[in-house]
C-alpha cells in the first residue's frame, strides 16, 4: 500500500482521491480552506466544454470519457451518500452563427450527437428565449448541480477512509535527490510515496521554486442566480460565452465573466449589472424573479485550456492534475482516472502525452 498525498480539495482533488483509495492505497488530502468551495463550487456545472469544437482534441477526448461515465457516477454518489448531484440531461443550445461546419466536423470526428436547428426549432426548444436564431443543438449534454456533487464527493471521501485535513495550508514540498518525499504544512511535515498537486489556480505558486512550473493562473468569473420557479427555462443556452442554466427546482444561473484580476475574488457591481442586463434581455421572463445570489470564482487557466496531468519531468514522486480552466466539472472524472493511472503505474485510459508537464499546448 502506497501513501499518497493530494493537495487541493476541489472536484479534481476529491475525484483523484477516490480513484486512488478505490485502488487500495492510503490517501491524505490537504485543503487550505474547506473542500469544494473554490472554482468547482463557483462554476455552472455544464457537463461539456463551452463551444467544444474550439478546443484541442486532447480536451475533447477527456470530455468524451467523462461524459460517458457521468450518469452512472452521479447515480452512484446519490445512492452511496444520500446526496443527489442532480445530473440532468436537458440539452445545450449553442449560438455560433459562423461555426456550423466546424461544429459538424467536430461532432463527426468525436462521434457526438449534434445538429443544426433553425429559428422555429430553437423557439420550440426554449420558448422563453427572446431572440431565437439558427443554432447548434446538442440534446445529450447534461449538467450537475455542482455544489451538491461536491458535498457528495466529500461525504464519499469520509466513507472510504480518506483522511481530509481542511484549514491546513501547504507551504512547500519536501524534496531530496530528485525525489518528492512529502509536504510541509502549517501543522508540520508529512511523508508520502507520491504527492499530487490538484490546487487549481494556486498550483503554480506551490511549484514556483521548482524547475518547469506549470503555466496556470487565475481568471475570475462572476455568476448570478435567479430565484425562478420550475419550468421557467428548460434548456441550457450558450451565446458569446454567456450561458443560462436552469436547475430542477427552478433556480436559474447566468454567467459568466472572464476577468484577469489575479487572485482577487471579490464580486463587482459592474459585473452584476452587466450580467443582469444580458440575462433579462435574452430571457425577459427572468425580470420577474429576484437575484438570489451573486458570486465569483477563480478558474485555473492554462494554455489552450489543456490541463496538466502527469509526473514532474525532473522530480520522482511529484505529480500534477490542474489547469482545467472552465472545464473542471466535465473533465474531472477522466482527469482523475488518468492521474491515478499514471501515479499507480497502470495502463492509462488515454494517451497521456498531450497533458504532460512539458507538452506543447496551443
């Protein structure tokens, strides 16, 4: 049995921990705050990259693997923990007037269900949209209620014996003779056979003093939540990087901004007003409902949105699983399985080369 330390308690860290503990190894997860309260919690929960044909094939392959397992993963978590992540296959309408052929080519290459729709079908699928247009329709795209998924993952960690140390910041790594031997935290030093950095936007800071630090940096996104009623909006709709996501109970998310603001996570009145104006213009029915919440999160951006998954090129026993940008929820299951495969020396589910620490991106 190996001793594995995971740094970071978002969706990536928790899924990776479950993969490794299920393989029979001892796992300790360190989180400087509370599990699942950063980017994973702040996002929308769409189980698809936004405009997926704009991404490199390496992202599409991770997404396809994850999407295939999401219904069963959600059902298992619900049964095991009593917390339903609410996986819902409501479909995604994407407005991209000049990208129809690109979308069709991508769908053919990756064997995805996608078709072009006209204004009438758009209006039929989502009657509350103010401006029905020619669009791309992906009927099989689902969503999860990501805060509930994160709660279920945390409970499952406790059930499976993963030691979770919250409020314990990692100050640095313990390395000697080209090998990572553990970590240093506020509460002391901890030895391990392998360390996996899953710290999202904070991953680079933990690795800045080592060779080849990953090109991961924070990008702020702000979101609104309308307290609507069930059936107000039925489909997810994406246009110009702004999306609407209806939950089962009627609550409706609208987001999000893309802001280079460093590690500043504070919301702004400018973004609130902008998001509200766009949301109520595209979906006038939302004017009837109050804003229940407004929040911000820091996405872990990486070049071309391709995450880093793999071993450090110079240091044995040091791994990374970070840099998923806007796609942590959809890429999470595949990324966790691939990271566990590499840490444990198993045959990988996908060719790991595109995600390697030193792989070219973009």
